[in-house]
C-alpha cells in the first residue's frame, strides 16, 4: 500500500508557507515604520503649536491625528512654526 502524501505536508508546500510568513513579517515591519513616521510628524505639528502658545482645539487635534500623508504633515509642521492660529495649518495656498 502506498502512503498518502498530503500536499500541505509536502516540502514545497512548507517552503511556500514559510516564504509567505516571511513576506508577511516584512510587510508588518514596514507598516509599523510608516505608522511610526506618521505618528512622529503628527506629534511634531501639535508640539510646535504648543510651543508657539497656539491653542489647539479638539477638531484641529483630530484632523492632525487623522492625517496619513507625510508630505501634508510636513507642510503643516512648516506652517506651525509661524502660526498664530491653528486653523492656519489647513489654509490652501
């Protein structure tokens, strides 16, 4: 009688699964780095306003914390340096 070879126990299947796990771990690390960069920029924008003694409303804080665009956060950080009102961050120029 010939033993039954199940595909999921085959060495090739195990290799494919391991490669998938490795790719998944790399994606998770990269997503974590990206989220870390976003969170850091958000904090910079809010801290700069705080250092300038600019009041930050809950709506402004929520909008900054919801932003997922590093470039936009960079623009807001540059504007925060000279802002007298938090709403100035969001003005289209």
